[in-house]
C-alpha cells in the first residue's frame, strides 16, 4: 500500500491517475493507516518499523488533503472527487464527473479528520471551513423519488427505476453530489461530458445509474457538534 503512494502523498483511483477521494480511496486508506500507526488492537501484530512507515505515509496523505481543500473567494470550502497530483486542483474523472465541490467526498474527509485525537490547528480550520460549506450548500424543499413503473436495463446498469425531483416542503435536507466551484450551484452531467443544471436534463440512463443527490453529510453534523466542544476554533 505505502509503496503505491504518489510522491505528493495521494493514491490514485481506478481509471484516473489523480489523488482520488471518490469511493473513499484516500479516506479509506488514511483510516487504515491511522489504525495501524496508533496500534489498534487488531493491528498489534504489525512491527514497529511498519507502524512508523504507516505514520509517515499517513502524514503525507493528510498534508496533501489539507492542500487540496478548494478555496473560493479566499474561503476554504470542500473537496473534489479527484485532484491533480501536481497542481492539486480539482479535475474530472469519468466524462460525467466534472470538476466541482463534492458533498459526499467532503463529508467523508471531514469524518476522517474528526477521528484525529490531536488535530492540528490546520485540521481544525479545515473541518470548520468544510462544515460551514456543507451547511451553506444544504438544499431544502425538494425530494428525489423513484418511479418503479419506469425502469430501464442498459449496457451500464441493471434494471433500475427512473428518478425525478419534486417540490416537497416536508422533505428532509438533501445535497447535490456536485457544486460548481465558481458559483456553488448544483450541476449534473451526461456521458457526453456536457454540464446541465437540472436532473430532468440528465439522460434517463444517467438518472438511473448515478447518485446525483444524497443525504451523505447528515451524519456529519451531530459528530461535529461533539467534536467542536473538544476542539474549539482558536
């Protein structure tokens, strides 16, 4: 694992050579290294030399993650699914995964940082800034529903119901998967790589086959409330 770490501190994902937060590539590996370096019981068999290597790799990954946090108008926000190894800027992966601030990956990174027993001022600032962005990016009064009578089996996915967005004042808070870096406006994309701004403009196959909306950050907030009591901003 450690030997596959890029010199910048990141790990690549499948299909794109970039620092990859999608599919919990980075956060999953960092969580594993944290458990190894801290001597968690189920890793007690790992020798001191390997634990030290895990600690070094973990610190490199944390450092690059802090550097990848997207800054807009002087304020830190969240993270993209993938960041360039050299520039650390947000980049696209698959044709329908364009550069943007991702609520799912941001939530995962925040949850990882809150595992740190002795967070640095930089980590505390990153968490506070990202949670502020997640709060700002919350969407209200809309709900994604599945039409089980309208299903499709394609070359890309098994038979799944179509999805559409409806207005519902009683709907719980929800987040778009992607937000434009410049405007913080939710956006979507088809396999042709063309950005659109409503779920209805997404092709039926991509509406069925991708999670354009979700509740991923919901569990961040109660964790953050307790975390902030222990690590207030200075």
